[in-house]
C-alpha cells in the first residue's frame, strides 16, 4: 500500500494510526500542503486524489479517499485487530465520536478554511485564532462531558483497546496542543490522549515521526 | 424508533431517507433550530442530544447521534435493502462520497457557522453568500468530475439503487437549490438528484413533507 500524506494533516494521521495498529506496512508519499501553493492541488496529485486533499491510500489498483472511509475499508479487509466494537449500538457510539470530530471540529479549523478567513474575508490573526479555538472548545466541551460520564470510557474511548474514535481524537488533540488550546477544561480528553501516546502504533504515526516532518 | 429532526436539516434529511428506504416506521419529534435561539440547545433536548445538534435517533433504550453513524447502525441492524455495496472497494467509494459531502461541504455551510460569520466576524451578507457558494462549488466541482467519469454511476451514485452516497447527495443539492446555487456546471449531480426525487422514499423525506415544514 502507498499512503499519500502530509505529516501535520490530521486526516492522514488517523490513517497512519490505523495502518500501524493493523500492522500493515506501507510506502509513504509526502504531499506538501504549503509548498508551491500546495502540492495537493497539482494536476499530478489530482490523478490520485481528485479532491485535492490528503490522505489517499493506494492498495493495488484501488485508490481510496477520505480518512474514515479508508479506515472502514482497512477494517473490512484486515479485520484484526478490530477498530470497531462488536455490537451495533457500540459501533454507532464510537463512529459518532469519530464523526463529531471529523464533521463538527476538523473541517472548520483546517488549513484551507483558515486561509479563506484571512485572504478572502480579511479577518485579523486574533479573530482567526478565536475562530479556531471556538470550534475546538465547542466540540471538546461536548466530548469531555460524554467521555467523562460514559461507562464505556476506559484507557481508550471504548474500553481498553483503540477504536476509530481514538484515531480521530488523538490527531485533533495534537492539533489543539499545537495551537496552544488550554486543555485544562478537558481532563478526560487529555488523559485519553496521554494513554494513547504510550502505544507504539500512535507514537509512530505522530507528525514528528514522519519522513516529511519539519 | 423516534427521530429528533428539523425539516430543513440536511443531516436529519439523510436519516429520514434511510428510514424510508428500509421501511422503518418512526415517530417524528420536531426540534426547531431557530425558535427561541434554537430548541436544540435547551437542557431538555441535550438530555437526548448532548451535542446540541440534530438528528438524534432513539431505538428502544439506545440513543444515537451523527447521521452517518446512525445510517451505518440502521444498515447493520436492518440490512435489507442494503445501502452499501458488497465489495470493500465499492463500499469505500460510496462512503467517501458521503464523507466528502458530510465533511468538506456541509460543516462549512451550516446554520451555526453562517451565524458565527455574521455575528462574531461581522461579515456582510454578500460575503456570507460568497462563502456559502465557495464551499458548495469547491465540493461539487470535484464530485461532478468524479460522478461524470466513474463507470459505477447509474441512476444513482452507485448503479441503479440508492446507497449512503445518495443519502448525502440529495439533501446537499436541496440545500444548494434553496440558496440559488447555479447548478449548470453540475449536470450529473443535478441528474442524480432528479432521478432520486422520482423515488418515493426520497420524496417522503423531503423537507416540505415533514410535520414541521414551514
């Protein structure tokens, strides 16, 4: 398999964790999101990823986009170790947490949106930072309450083994820490992040460990 | 089952189509996203949907959030008719299309984001409209190219029966039409929308058909 990735991309990071957890070796193809206006927007990359976003995963002659769809594909084609619980209600619970991060937080705070705010709407850096933190806080507040109270929370979001929810959570926390979000109000989220970062598959997937890290 | 829904909510609309396609009767609980500052933000609703967003689906003592997680749950608990193809690569393809809409377009154009632009950033109505159309066009351009060229496109996104991709596509097109987006550049998307709207399950799920329609 070949993963088109950018070291700091949260969506790429999710897939890197999944590949590591499932013990699947892969070739790393770096796509620099900032260099030359963004390598993901070149006609060359668009042959692989027509969306102009990372990650893309190539598995033989199958080309896959969208991190959560890629992870479900890996789950179906390489079921062990599982990244989803066995009962439908529990599967829905961990998928909902992954989707809350992937749909309610991350899309609002990614690079192209911050760029649009700055260049098209001319907002100040302070207003851009406030926007960033608003959507993180908005999402983390709900998530913290849920994770702190749900009996299913263990060392990971669902019990003591990682699921797709942790694959979404860890990169989002990494991102928040990089932007100096105050994590004090989110002790459960912080704890789950710290627990995950003791796990080799998470450590090896971290941005700083990638060949294109800066 | 009981669906907490707002007639115009795209995410609620996705789940309504799924329930109809699977022939599952449900009670409709209207949550008005605008009245009194938003009924979804009341402590009463938050007991069901702590995120303060719709939809939520209650199935016995199971409470579910996030439309795509709910649809996967329905798929697992009521597999017929299937809303996902059988092969992992095809499942990933339709999931990626659903996620492209749910993660790259919809989160940027939903009500609370448009509110933030207006009230917190003080952008003009014209700039707000331009923002809305930018993210629709950005997403639809990629989607049109993909759907126009992929051999799997039929009457629906994947062949001649609806999948999760159509459940995401139809509400997004409805939304775009409501905001007068020019659909001329997207003939395949428009055709797929028109085909779907000949299908009773889609018609009955449309905003105008809901008990809380205005």
